[in-house]
């Protein structure tokens, strides 16, 4: 059998896709989260229903959208609605099974920063911002976070989205149900202890080691007793990633994908 070269990003996306089950109602964020969702829908979860923040519902993407309400990235959408419907009716109404988010920083309890990096008293760098991430993290039955370009930190520079707050029962005490299910990075898959709600390493990707992962995390990371290698994406999953978003799949990032698409459109005209 011929060997297939794959990147850590592709392993990460494959792992993220496996978190989505057939029939899940998924509130999808942009970039890496939606590519993982696309892979799931085109392989093992054809009946997964996607909702973009801007109101595109139950669509079959043929390329990643550039923003939260881009309709021309999709085909077969059941309908289109507005922000009041997506948030007040679907999300706040308890109909969203999975909120799929990106992040710049994640702490040990799954709280997320996607707003600012740097000292808030100085000149912090503005990044993507919350958008609907705060509400998704608060009201979805569970959340998945892709931490591709960011890192785990002891203390967030800015608190954008609630995870398990201070751990244990603090999320429930604040009146929030659900919570983070997993954090997927280019090096591993992390889950949360059922009691303390602290993150632990469930699996590590090919090309890295547990020691390498622990060295990058600023606390004594817990390791699952049955820690394992993350299953590799299949040949079919790799083909989907590279057909739909080749630059994202090959590790060049979402912004490069947008530039590439614009260049191709210019060349065709």
C-alpha cells in the first residue's frame, strides 16, 4: 500500500471531524472548525445539520466560507434566517448539540480567549473577537475548540468564552449547562476530567510526543491512563480536505486560503 504524506493540520482536522456524529446540530465557526465539520458531513455524518451564525442553515459546503453569512459557499441550504433566529430561537432554545469554535488561548478549564493577546493595560493585539463565541460557549450542549495557532495558558489575556470557569461545579453554579467536550490542536486531543473539569491529554498525534506536549503547557498536564496515538485521517478524508481547502489542509492557514481563492478568481476573469 502506498504511503500518504499528511500534515499535523490534517491530522487535527480529521480528529475534529470525528467528534461530530450523524444527526448532530452544529453551530459552526469559520476557518478550521468548518473544515472539520465539512469532512464529517461528507464521510460519516451526512445528516449533520450545520448552522452559520449569519443564518445559513442545513447547507452542504463546497468550500470554506469567508464570513458568517456567506451563502455562495454552500449548496442545498434548507433555508436562510437572521441572527435573532440563530441565537434566540436555536441556540438559546437549546437546539444546538455542538458549538465548534477556534481560539487563540485556552486555559486549564477550557475557557477561551479569541479577542485580544497582550497586556490589556498596554497595547494588546486585537484578533478575531467574540462574534457569537461567547453565546455559543454558554448555551450549546457541548463545545469543541480547535487551537491551531494559539496555546494553552495559565491565565487568559482576555476572557471571551466560558468553559468550566474555575473548575468543579463553578459552571453549573453560574447557571450554564453543557461545557467543553474537547480541545483539538495540531499535536493532540485534550478532554476534561469529569470531576475537576481540568483538561487532560487523551491522545497525541503522529510526529509528536507526550513530553513535547507537556513542555509547552504551563502547568502539570494530566495524561489519560490509556493515552494513545490519535487515529490518522483516512485517504478519503485527506482527499476531501485537499479538494475543498488545500492551503488550510496543508498548514498554510485560512487567510492564505482566502488569498488563493481570490487569485484564482482573478485569473479566471
